[in-house]
C-alpha cells in the first residue's frame, strides 16, 4: 500500500467506526500526516482510481462493502443541522458568564454525525486566574437554563468537559492522549463564541501537535461560519461582573471555590482505566469512561487487517 493510500484509508477506517462515509474534501481534510504533498485536485483525481479498500457512491466514499452507511449519513446530516440551530440559540446566553473568552464545539456535532440523543460537547477558554470561578458560574447558568448534561439526560444538553485558560491553551498529553482520535476531535474544533478576538488562532498555534497526525492542519476554514454575536447588554453585564470579581474578592473566591470543587471532583473519581480526568491550574478535562481507548483499539485492528 502506498503512503497516500494508507493516509487516505486512515480517515475512512476511523469514520467507518462511527458509521460515517466521507466526501473527497473531508478525506483530504482528515488525511494522515504521513501523506505526500498533494493538491486537492490531484488527490480527487487519484480517488477515482479503483481501489480494493474503498468504494464511492453519490459523492461519498466508504470502505468496501459498507454502502449501508449512505442513508445513515443523510439522516444524521439533517438532524445535525437542526441541532446546530438549537445550539447557537443557546450559546448566546453563555456570554453572560464573567471571564469567559471563547466557546468552541467538539464531538459528533462538528462532523454532522449526531443521533437523536447527542449532546453538545464544549471546549471553554477563560481568563487566567479565574478558572474555577468561571466554571462555577458557567455550570450554574447552564443548570439554571435546564440545559446541563446530567446522568442519562443528554439530548441537546451542554457537556462542559474541557476548560483552558488564556495562558494555557496547549492541550498536553497528560490532559488528553495525543493520538489519532484526539487529532480528529480537536482538528474539527469549531468556535461559536469568541469574546477575545484572535484567541481561536492562538489556540491553533498552541496545538501544533495536531499536525503530527493531520496533514492539512490547521484547515483554512472560515472562522465566522458558526460564530454568533451576543446582545450588547450581555457584554455589558459580563464586563460589570468582571469588574466586581476582578480584585481581591475575586481572588479569594477563586481560591476557595477551587479548593471546594477539587475536593468534590476527587471525591467522585473512581479511577477507572477508561477515565480521562485531568486537573491543573490552567486545564480541566472531564471524560469519565471515555470511549476513545476502545475506538483507537478497533481502529488499529482494522488498519492492520487492511494492509
């Protein structure tokens, strides 16, 4: 198998495990980093050459024998479009939270591969020195709106599973394994609320480890396609709250709220092998019982079978 064929097969296999065929542009976007330099036009022409490992129909590519995924893609695409509308209406309220700087979406919604019960996975970036206080206020707001994911309540709810600070934008390997799954997850990251202009670009620059897995990282997509502008009154209220909580009282609250939340998190931890829970002064990562380990295992098995 040529390096290009293997690099092409990598996203096809990964997304096959998620029951999602890909367009030619999506395969090119998710190409394995070991692929040779190639333009999209040349890549598209090469895809037309018959290959025993994949097939094409209606502009979509899938592993050989997996044509049953085609109607699934169409169904999930329509559902994801509805979910995007619901999410963007909800996201504007997050602009009320003091010290919030950026909200971005990860997970199945960014690949338009949702099912009816899918939630909304959020990556949150906050001001330095206000990690715990921001988390408390954001959790309280989302809970008050009745939109926080909890237990079996998942459909169209917000899953607040990743927090970073402006000074700690790099997702290091202690917080999240640097592997093919994480590369896909954060390579598709989509900003929806950027209250500090330019912060998303700083995030991309701080996570160049993704280029070790993705040939075309960062993807030159429009940053404004999904971004919203909150009402001015929300910005005024947020700025006022930041002024109130920006001094010594805010420092005291940050310290005590952080200690309280840390005790709660540590008390609930079960330390299961599949858990991905990480706590530091600039990063919080909550993925208990993560499915990523099993997904990567199945991916590696499938890739080895297709050599």
